[in-house]
């Protein structure tokens, strides 16, 4: 059975993309799983973590990115040549089993989305409200994009943009679980709680059985200011606020090899497998699989 995950945090720069690509790579390399990375962020960081800008440029010129598939859902009346399987890049980083659905710097046009949904509302016979049409669209968007390929993978990992945009909400609805990377800092705790509240609201708005549950919070250590005694105090507060099964025991240390890996368009766990960061991602992957066994 395929399990679908979203990596989310409203805060930027906390390590969402780094976690997504390194976890995906470890699942394939160390545990022989079939994994698809989906890049839902117009910063295309996940795409460029496994693919050079030149290769991405070629895909974009050929319209072989997620943006084509999103437009297909928004404007189904346009006849199309390609569908989801045509967009997937197989064996990225020369690793059979690791596939990518590349993102794009322009994923969708908000004006076209609003216009299309407004027209749909006006044409609906049963006087549906605009808000209802919008919710239905969000619910369907990522689910319908993943539908044709989901059986081909053990895990689909979607890397979301910071904030809480349409694609993130649609990804949450299409997911079985979400992963929450965070820095152990006071404000990031507030961010986690805000996100939890929003997801609860989303569950109430959609079908509660369809929405994702938190698999766990992964702490990416900040180093510098937030280390030593102060770090221990913050971690103590976190442990009081969250049930232990929602926290991964493995934390990811700051490691310059992890940051540098993007230069080579290869995740750190492949380029520097013995660095402290890479070893932590390996350990985290084991814990990820154990957690899944206990909740599925
Ligand atoms: N363990 C680590 N050690 C060193 N650098 C790291 C580590 N994890 C992430 N980084 C670096 O921190 C920066 C932010 O990480 P990343 O892009 O994964 O965050 P993000 O949450 O996806 O950001 P955004 O919100 O912009 O999508 C990147 O430059 C990344 O290389
Ligand atoms: Mg990112």
C-alpha cells in the first residue's frame, strides 16, 4: 500500500526540503523502497537538490513539470498530450527507485484559478457557493494528480512551500501523514501550534477520514545561539507540550556537508554518507519506518 506524506511548516528555512530529499534517498538506498519526491514549492529547492538547473531548464522548456498537471486540473476542457506518468523523472541521482515529479517556478496562476472556479460556481445548477466549489477543487487537486501513479510507489513525499497556500492544503488532504521539521526555538513552537490548529480546521471542513495525521516533529538543530543550556530548556518545554510519540528521538545536527550538498545536486546522504548530518538522516529513516509500523 502506498503511503503519502507532506513535509510542512509555515516557517521558512527550517529544513523541510533537506528532510524530504534525504529521507527519500535513505528509504530507497538503505531500505529498497520505491519513492517519489513531489516538489510543491515554486522555489524548486527539492527539484534542484537532485537535478541540475540545466536539466531542469530542459524539462521546463518541454513543459514537463508539475505546473502542466496543475493546469490540467484547473482547465480540464483543454486537450492534453501528457499525464502524470509522463512528467516523472526516473532514477534521479542514478538511484533506481528514487523518482521525481519536478516542480516549477510558476506552478499556477491565481487569477486563472479564481476565474475558473467563479465560472464553475455561476454555471452550477444547484446554486453551489463559491467557497464550496473552492474547497472541492483543493480537495481534488493533488489527489487527482497522484492518482495515476500512486500504486507504483511505497512512499510519496511531497515537499511543501513555507506558508499555507492552496497547494499545501491540497497536499495535506491528499496525504496519509505529515512530517513537521522544526528548529527548537520558542517561536517555532508557536508556529507548530498554529499549524496544528489550521489542520484541525481543514479536517472539519473536509472529510475527517481523508486528512493526514502528524507522524512526528523532527528537530533540525539550530546551532549557535540556540545551543547548550537554552536549547535544553526549549526542548523541555516542547516535551511538555507534545505527546512523546509525536516527537522523533533522532535530531538532525547542523552539518556544513548537508548545506553544501545542494551544490552538487545530490542529497548529502549520497555525497557525504559518513558526515554527521547524513548519519543522522540514516538513523531518522529507521525511526520513520518503526513509527509507521506502530501507526499503520
Ligand atoms: N542539518 C543541516 N545542516 C546544515 N545546513 C542545513 C541543515 N538542514 C538544512 N540546512 C540548510 O538550511 C537551509 C534551509 O534548509 P531547507 O531549504 O531544507 O529549508 P526549508 O524549510 O525547505 O526552506 P523553505 O521554507 O525556503 O522551503 C538550506 O540552505 C539548507 O542547506
Ligand atoms: Mg523548502
